[in-house]
């Protein structure tokens, strides 16, 4: 029986596929992405897959989370892939057709070929899940506020201005309430509170950035080293060289965009107030690096320091 099942998930439904010994696929389409659909999937898995098969899916916003948690609870081995991995694999196979069923087959094939490398997915602790929801909501509120401020700047109608100002007042109230909820949540959890104190010992990181790091990184010990956490944030260098051609070195951006966005302003602050990062910037400037490259390096260094204090349990010195 197949040992890998590929699942392509959308908001309301998902498709499943397994690669059989004869080289053909067994599929089932449009199962509901809800508890009823999960029960149908369970019966299908019991009939058409091994008891401890790998269930492989892509990280699709939040749409995969409920199914992944349910499968994990039922004892299946779950792997949640970065969508970029599957996209690159599809290009390597010269795939020209893209449908949900084709994607499920592709994920199943990828899982079969890389069984020894599949990382096992674990659900986040409830405390981290709640913190992540609050931090992301805060980001959403700030984005909504900026959009309303942009509208206010170009509006001349008095009634529309009054409406926008009323909305901005409500948004400010929600931002304050969400900030307090984040602070209370961390204060009431000894582990999160201790990690926040470690992170805020770093010059350049304040409470807001500490909350972002705790929410997006989760357990820092799940990363093998500082390079792994840098890759998770998409801050690892991407070299472009071929023969005698040497292109500009950029960051890969194949990681958490939220982490990169959240580290930008703290890195600018650290360039002034953090002696270690200031020394790094001076060395890079002496080598002729551009301002953008220096800021990216500062973001990477700041993340390395954050990883170091969380892993060691010691404040930044």
C-alpha cells in the first residue's frame, strides 16, 4: 500500500492522491475542508494507504492548519511543505497543467521521492497560537489604519472626512486593546515572559518586536542553528554567479515575510544603538557595501543574536 499521500488544500475543499506500485495514481477530489470531510478522508486512508503513511501538504495560509492538526491527532505522520519547494519541483518536472488534482499528484510524487528528508510537522502550543493570532491582528490593524490615513489625505468632502476620522478613532481603540491583550498574554505565561525579557535585553528590540519574534519563531530550539533560523526568515544570501559573471548578492526572501518586515525598523535602530551591529555596519561600509545590503546584514545579525539569547537563556551582553 502507498506510504505517502499528497493533499492539495483550498479554502473550502481538498484533493488527495497516492502513487501506486503500478505507477498510476489513486485520487479523490473535492473533499470538504471541515470535520465531515476529515472523516471521509480517514475512511479513504484506512482503505488505500499504510497505517503510518506520510500525509504531505503545502502550507496554504491558514487553510491547512485544521486538517494538519486533526491528522496529527489521529496518529498520522504529517509533513507541511513550503510552497516554494513544490513550485520548484513542478518546474523541474516541466509541469504545464495546474489543477487541484494535478497538484495533489505532484505533492504525492515529491513525498515519495523525498521520504527520507520529510520533516515531521508538530502543532503549535496553544499559547504560541494565540500570541501569533494577536500579533498578526495588530499588523492588520496598522495596515488598515494606514489605508484610512491615505484616504483622509486625499479627501476634500467634509462628510467623508468625518467618516474616516470616526473609523480611525475606532481602529486606534482596537490597536490599544490588542496591544494590551498581547502584553497580558505574555505577562501571564512565565515561559513567554522570560523569553521576552531575554529579547528586550538586546539593543534594538523592544516589546513589540519581541512579541513578533516569539509569535513567528515559536520554539527556537526547533532550529538546528542560526543559519536555519536565518533561512526561515528568508534573510539568507542568494548568490548569482555563473562562469566569470558575478551578480549582486541578494537575500533569498524564501521565508517569513512577516519576520523580515518586522525586523526592518529594529535593525535601523540597532545600527545606531547596538555596538555589535554598529561595528558590523562599519566593516561592511568600509568594503563598499550599499546601504540596503548593510540593513539586510543588520537584520540577519539581529536575528542571530535573538536566537543566541533564546537558546542560551542568557541576556545579551
